[in-house]
């Protein structure tokens, strides 16, 4: 580890919880440089929904590169971009009745969020964005302004303005009607809330603790946006591309957001790629008004197109993901029931799930015990109180069961660890 400790910044994070040097990865497993296997319930923080080095995607990528096809093109036209746009339109958008324009804003999720916020402000001529408690949208300044986590916000070093934070679904444990506070502020000219340009929301808050909004709450939010002439932005960066079952996590609610952000698994292979999509009438950008050097990474478009053809021609993959999610959730319920003294409970939808603990230190201990047993798992939530599961959607039932067996053993060991003073 000496090279990393001497040369790499102290900002590094995941490696502190996983003290191994990784070398290879196939399917649902990664291997360290000694050859030790680890079952992966992290999947690149949701960037590897189809697993590591999927052979069909790898073959397309290798053929593309060895044929000297274009890799870097900014926003110039390319054959791979044309193929991706056509494939995405035919397989994803048209079957869902979505007429979105597609912007390639840069290679990462925060680029997609920044573009969404800028576009909403430009279109409406307003500045304020409504965000929600425990939301996470990225680490650049605009995205960070609509993020709830105080530690991450504190790293900005400057004021994070033009945002109003409202309670996410069930944040107040059902003690107040949905949107009572927001509606009151919108209706009261003395509230101090300037008319918002948009709201930005995750249907399932990944980094915020696997908090899943109900379909009813999401529909209510969509109706509120229409009533008060606010744009609705759904950040589907971590929970999109099938993580909750359907391709988009908002499909279950039957809503059509004005703007949608995608990244992480849209390339299908873990390659950098992001999309900002919006209703056609919102496309008021001037040429070059939002750009970036790496917004045309053609190899990601090649694997992205192939992943859509492989998994999304029909609803079979979505149904399989939901069935696996039900199986994993049921097993997590059993693990939670073993440890009632910790306040353990299950959160999430599809294969975006979490085992949360009221004794907040347990989740960190559990994930550490999982690593020692060969399972990669991260924590989430404001106090790292949730053991977060993001396994590849392609993981077999046997692999999922094996990982859950490890979690069950790790939970028993974690609960027995003496409590910190």
C-alpha cells in the first residue's frame, strides 16, 4: 500500500474500507492481486448493473478499438453516437411514450445534474431549486447545493445558494400531510421563498440511505409541479438503467418528468457517460452554451447501444430484476428479525436495497465483517447507518444467496462486537 499512501491524496475513500489492491473482475466477482475473489454487492456504486466485463459488451468494445474507430469527438457527429441515439430512442424512449431531446453534458453524473439545473433556470428565468432532505446529486458546486449531506456540503468552501430544502417522503414519519410545508410556502407571498424554477428528486435516495419514495408521493410531487409551474427533474443516475426493475425508476409511479439525468450504468460497461434528457420544448440552449471536452466518448456509446439491445428489447430483464429484488428483500427481512435490539429494518426497491440500523454503528461493523469474508458492500445514509446493496442485476440467485449468507454471518459478528464508548 506504500505507493498509494505516499502519492495519492488523502481524499481517497473506498480503499480505506477495502484494504486490498484489485486486479481483475468478471461478472459478479472482483479479484485482488493475490487472486482472492470478492463477491461484488457494490457494482461500481451502480455503474456496473450488467456486471464486470460482460463478454458481449467487451467484444463490441475490443472490435471498435482495434478497428481504429473514433474514440474522442466532443460533440461532432459520429457513427457510434448516431447508433446510440437511434437505439436509445427505439428501445427505451418510444415504447414508454417519451419524447425527450438528449444532451451529452460530460462524462459523469454531476455533469448531467449541472446541465439540468442550468437548463431549468434558463428556461424559466428563475433561480431557486427545490431539493429534498437526504438527497445526493453530486460533488460539483451546483449539484452539491441540492445535496443534503452536511459533510459533503462543508467541503465546498463557499455558500451554496438558490436552493430550498423540503422534507422527502416520510421524513416526518407521516405526522404531516405530504407537501404541506412546501405548498404553504408557495401560496404565501410572505414566506420568503422565491418562485422555484424546478424541483430535483431521486425516487430512491441511494447515498442518502436507500429511502424509497412511494408512487403516490411521486405522483403528488408531479401534480404539485404542474400546479405551480415548476419543472420536475428526476435524478436517475444511480437508480436508473434497471436498478429498481423498470429501466427508469419513475415508471412505477406513472409520471413523466420534465428533465431526467442518467449516468453510471448507461454505458453498460463502467465507461464514463452521462445524459441529460428533457422535453422537446425545453431545448432552449444556445450552441455551445453548456459543453465539455469529454462529452463525446464514443466507446461508451458502443457498449451502451449493445447493452440496450441485450437487456431491454422486452420486459423480461425488468421482471427478473424485480423477482430477484423480492428474494433479496425477504432474506434481508430475516436478517433484520435476528437483531431487533439494533432497530434493523429493510429499505429500497428492486435491487437497490439497504439494511438500516437504529444503532448506527452496526452498519459499518457489518460491512467490515463482510469484506473480511469476501463480500464488497458499502454504507450510506447521513450517519452511515445503512448497509447498502447494489449487486449486479445479472447476478445469479446462487450468487445473491451466497452474498446474503455472508451478510447474515457478518451481522451476527457485528452485533457481538463491543459497542464503542
